[in-house]
C-alpha cells in the first residue's frame, strides 16, 4: 500500500492517508513542537497509529481477534501483546 503524508508549513499536524483512499480514512497526527529526532518522533507516534488501527480492525471484525490479526498482517500473539500494551482490550 502506498501512503501519503503532508505537513503544513505553520502547523505541527501531519495528515496521512493511503493513496486513493477515502478522505474519511485520513489520520491527523500531532507532532511535538520542540525539535526532536525522527526516532523520538516515531516513538511517540507509532503507538497512537497502531492503537487506532487495532481498534478499527476489531470494529470491522466484530471484535474477532484472530480475524483482526489477519487484517493487520500480524500474528495473533502480537495482537494480544499490543492490546495489553495499549490497554485496548
């Protein structure tokens, strides 16, 4: 899947969406205002994105964790670990 991210000149918000996807599928991500490394920024953003994707996959599957893991292309065990880490389930 190709993804597109745009950063406004005067904002710390990033809008990310898959190319050709529905505009409703866009995700707004707030970046820290202070100067940080990519590694630090990703450490803050990745959990937010993963949590949102997990919640969406669970909604799409009626909370079927096995099917959600397949949609997310991760193992069932990884999904369970992430659910526990993010207090999602």
